[in-house]
C-alpha cells in the first residue's frame, strides 16, 4: 500500500516535469522575474542617487554675501533683485524660469547681531522663500536653501553639540550584521511568505480541481490504491514543486538585494554590500525547516479548497480569502519585535511562520520558537490531511454530485 503514494507521486511529478510551460511558470519564472525586477529597480534608484547635480537659478532680495557663498557649494546661481521685482520673479518661479525666490528683511544682518548679543530677541527676522512644489528642481532648491539656513541658525545659537567630540569613532554601535538583519528582516519575510503562497496556489487547483473538472480523477479513484495514499502522493508532489518555486524566488531575492540596497544610504554610507554572506549555514537550515513545513501547510489548505471546488475557476475563487489571510498575517508582523513574541502567538497559522522568518533574518532566534512554529505547521498539516481523506472518501464531493 505504501507504494501507492509513490506511484501517485511519480505520476504527478511526470506531469509537472513533462509540462515545460508549467515547470517554467511555477519554478523558474518567479525567481527570474524577481531578480530582473529588483535589479532594474536598484539600478534605476542608484542612477537617480548618482545623477549629476543640477544648478539652481535663484533670485534673492537683500541676501547677505556669506549666505550666497554657502549656497554656491550647492550649485546655486543667485541673481540679486530689488523688492519691486518680486511679483515678476514669483511668476517666473511658477512658470519654471526660476527655481526659487528668497526675500530677506532689510535689516536681516543687524537683527541677527542683536539676537546673538542678547541671546534671543522678542522678534526674529523672517525670511520668505517662494518655490514651486510641482517642480522637482524648485522643490530641491527649497530644501537645500532651508537646510543651509538651518545650519546658519544652529551656528548662531549653538548651546550644545551632538556627537562632535572630534574623535574618529562611530557613535552608531550597530554592526553590519545588525544593519543587514534590520533591513532584510523587514522585507524578506513578507516577500517569502507571499511567494510561497503564489507557488502553491499555481499548482494545487490544477492538480485536484483540474482533474475533477476533466473527469480524469475518476480513473485514479477506482484503482485499488487507498485514497489516503492518493492524497499523500499528490501532496508530496505538490509540496516538492511549490518548494522549488519558493527556493527559486528566494534565490532571486538574495541575488538582487545587493543591487537594490546599493541605492540606500545610512548616514551617508552605502549599504550595498549586504548579501547572503551575513547568514551562516545554520541559519539556512533553520530557514529551510520553516519553509518546508509552511509549504506543507499551504499546499494542504489549498488542496482542501481545491477538492471542495468543482472547477479550477471555482478553486481560484475559494483560495482568495486564504491569500488575504496570508497577506494580513504577513503585514501584522512588520512592527513586531521578535524578543517580545510569546510562544502562544507562534501557534497562530501563517503568522507564527512569518515571525519565525523575521527571527532568522534579524539574528534573534529565540530558543524553541522555530520548533513551535514548525511544529504548528506539521500538526495543522496532519489535521488537513485527515480532512482531505474525508473529502476524498465522499463520493458527492469527488464526483461533483
């Protein structure tokens, strides 16, 4: 009888492998598309970050010389105008002829001197800055000018400094491993869970509901093979194919992460050196344990819904709520700190698996947590197989009665 499951497994695998289009769509294409998409996104974002600095055509009223010199470092070309020309220049900013218009008070420098001498004043000088938020060049000019004036203000009223000891040391105590874990831990669990679900959902409906719709499952059910063995064989084949699809997606993510992360700066430093090298063999073993058990659970759940359905179209409709559940559980874990997670929450289907992924990617695996999450997946898969057996033994369900 044990050979029955193996026969069904080989039958299903020969179907999957023999269908080159299905094999490419379910296994190769997910990882390939992810790699291409994320690599192109990273290259585009890097190109934006390294784009040549544009010059800004600015008009100014009563701008002090030293402020103009500060702005020259940011590629500002300042045109000094009189207060009578402001309305004309405002229209020029609106039309895109000018990047920005800055109007300083007549007594700006005297007011600053008074502020410094008195360590404060009842009224502070007001600088009016006109810009066009719909124009990228104008918006950038506005932010640069405001940043320059903020630096000037801080220098005039400097009461204390922050991290300005003059020592050649980093005040950020996070290691490169911590940085990689923080970034990848917030992205990969959601992506991985979603991609695993997609792989499972692309296979199970066709394997079960598709055979019911075509009537070919009747020939399989009338064989002397116990239906529990038929279920086991199908689940083994579906799980293997879905696992291959999940691994393909996972590889695509990790290969594209360095390019994608190269466009991100943390305090002026590129983090493009993030790669799979920060994780050890033991981390991958833990990850594969969770992936395998999660795929088993997802395949079992989708197979139950596909068995209830009378056609592939109906099965695709029935699995939609499950997809929403997977997405909801994944996003609920975004702001969760692994060390604050209780053992009970790891018993929640899907949610516990995502938390387990987060713990692995953030190097914060808690003792027993992964075993609880994986054990929950195995137990629920066993319950699902029992339900599937009952459904397969129900003639009305299997023959669309």
